[in-house]
C-alpha cells in the first residue's frame, strides 16, 4: 500500500473519530439535561463532566454543570465552572449572571453586583439580572438603585409578583410606606397566595397604625402558613 493511501486512510479515520467524539459529547450533554430535569443532579453532573472531557470548550456544558454544582451545594465548584465558561467566551451573559448568584450565596455581594452588571452590559434586557441586582443593591443599602432595577423588571414583565414585593421592601426602607403598600398589594393581586407579600404589607400597615388592615393580612398569612 502506498504512503498516499495510508495517509488518506489515517485522515478518514481521524475525521471519523472526531465525529464520534463530538456526537458522544452531545449525547452526554443531552442526557445530562434530561437527568437534571428529572431530578437526578448527581447523574447530570457526571454526564456534564463526561461531555466536557470530550468537548473541553463547550461553554453550555460548563455553565450547566455549574448550575448543577450550585444545586448540590458545591458553590466553589459552581463558580469555577462559570468562570471557565466566561474565559472561553467572555461575551456570554448567562455565566456572568449565574456566577453572580453563586457569589451572592457566598456573601460576596459586591462581586455579585459586578457580575450582574456585566450580564446586563452583554444582555441589556435581561430581567433576571435586573431582578438579582435589585435585590443585592437593597442588601447593601442602595435603595434607589434597587428600586430602579426592580422597576426595570416590572417594565419588562408586569406580572413579576416578586419584583413588586421586593420593590415594596426597598420603598418601605425609604419610609415611603404608601408606595410600599401599593407594591405589596400589586404582588398579592398577581399571586393571592404570596405569603411574604401579606407579611410585608401587615408590617407596613402596623407602621401606619392601621391595625385592622394589619390584622386582616396577619390572619391571611396564618392561613397560608398552616
């Protein structure tokens, strides 16, 4: 057999093996997605890891594995995966958002806000990034920033009951009790079983000495928490 024939066979086999490897990586990835949906995070973790071994530049696999690791309580591992996804493709919004969530779990609020802000720079209409940044800003006392972010969430999704509730909390801390109550009430209209909104509104009513209204909300809260 000539050297040319040998080289041709080698190239064909090499290309075929690459094709198989990529297909296998896709198979592992897809099975990981299914396992995650079916409530098997450990199985999903194993499959995402195998997919990454076969396709080490797959940002979706790193991002998804990071989400699974966070679910399993491995926050440092999750942050490492999100960081790898960002390193491979810095233009992706999702890994920045997800790393921000993980950083917040670790108590790094400033780091979380920086990641949420980067996610918004890359995806300006990302309501999840606005929502998470709004909540984080409230925690560090940036009430105006929090209200602005949560207002953007509501503009993007007027049925976001939690955004109304959390904006109400920021307004309450500003001692803007009337607007806070209005936000809590909107949250309750959107979700009549929203226990935290009843709790927050009851506190606001008591602050304003509206005892009868506070008692009504407290009774509703008690019924929801039975």
